[in-house]
């Protein structure tokens, strides 16, 4: 049973950390200014279970689109997104719990990174896969972002 669990976790990691590319992503992602707040999966579970209106990003720091997306977010002045780095062991171990058990998100097809989730009252309202520009993110998901800024 232990070997099965290890194999399952490794397979989940491979599925969960696939990268979603976007041709609009910038090539220079070395700027030190941060637009994300690194959090643990458990911190996100706590916020979701408390019914907060909330947004978070699943990504990993070896994924070029994830790095590009973090750079794009710098153009959204006044808001910092919480970011779960799936390469951190404790986050990998509890990502399935967050997605399947807490948010009831179907992970059978896998989850691409980066994926941004918009949550209200403990339920996913919407999500976006890929490294959108700040402008595209605001055009398509601005209502959620403005609601988050208002809190």
C-alpha cells in the first residue's frame, strides 16, 4: 500500500505541474519586485474553508509560463496574488486535498500551471489556465480582482 501511495503522489505531481504556455508571456522575468505572496497549501485551505473571497495561483518556480505570469502580475498595481509553489514538498502533499476535497475541483484530467482560481464563499467561481497579461486578466476577470481589492 505504501508503494502505491508513493507512486500515486509522484503521478499526481507530474500531472499537477504540467505547464500551460502563452505566447504573450514576456521573456525577461528576472525583476526582483514581487507581485505574489508565497503561501502554503494549508494556508489556502484555511482561507477557503473560512469562506473568504479569495484568489490564488498554483504554479511552480521551474515553469517558464509561471515565471512569466508572475512578471505580468506586476502590472496589476495594488494587488498581490497568493501563490502556491508546487515544488515545495508540503504543498505537493496537500494539493490534491485542496483541489479535490476542499474545492471539489475535478483533477482527473490533471491541472496545468499556472492556474489562477477565484473563490467565493468556499466555492470556485472561475479559474484561468496560463500566463495571461495583466490587461487580459483584468479584461476577463476584472470583476473578481476588483472585489478582492475592495476587501
